[in-house]
């Protein structure tokens, strides 16, 4: 339950506030990536936190060292978070390491290139999508009734989880777009 609340809060921060601070986005995305990858394999709460913390520190160190390529790394990390959620939705029951790694890597690399090319606009979408996946994982960890948001198995669970993920992602996009138009180069007077 405690882990679910922590992931929910970090996910909400990334989903609704991610574009505002790149450092915050890097830490939250790194934590989320570590957590979601460990969560694919039903790790213990301590292991989930450990993977989350390692992911946050590693993401921040790498991005800080190579700040020139920060959009690329943030895009890759948040894309990998989306890839971890996609891998979980596509694999009801026990998850296959190889298939999960392929999906996570493919989505992460694609997102990294998009973020590098389109900068703030791509990062707006990627932080919203990554944060939404963490929110759903947190909600699924908090109560057994919502466990399907964390690991959907039946067809209706996969559809419901995916629709909730899309809805939260769009909500995060709308909120960030309205709160931080200067980060996106949007002129409100038009």
C-alpha cells in the first residue's frame, strides 16, 4: 500500500508537472522506469523501491553528465516506462523477459529520437504518458479491486487499463499545456 501511494504521487508529478522541470522529470522518470521494470516480475516492495531509486539516480547522473542530450535521454527513459506498461498489457499472466526487453527497448529508442527531434512538445507527451503509467501502477498496488490496472489479464481488464492510461495521459497533456505554455512556446494571446 505504501509503495502504491509513492508511485502514484511520483506518477502524478511526472504526468501533470513533468515539462516544468527537467531535473524533476529525469528523477521521476528514472524512478518510474526502475519501479515498472521490477514490477513486471512481481518484485518485493523493498526491491521495487531499490530499483526505483537506482533508476532515479542513474537517470539523473547520466542526464547531468550529458545535458546536451538531455531531451534524448528523458525521452528514452519515459518511452521505456511506456514500453514497460505496454509489455505488461500485452502479456497477460507471467511476463517473458525477452519480449519485455524488446518492447521496452524499442519504445524507449523511438521515444528518445522523437524527444530529440521535437524537444518540448514530445517531452510533454512522454512525461504525460509515463506519469499516467505510474499512476495506474500505484492505484493497482493500493487495493486488490484495482489490481487489474497494474497487471491486466482478462480482455476487459486490458481494454479498461489501456483506456484509463490513454485518458490520464490526455489529462496530463492538457494540464501541462495550460500550466506551462512558455515551456512549449505557446502564445496565449492568439
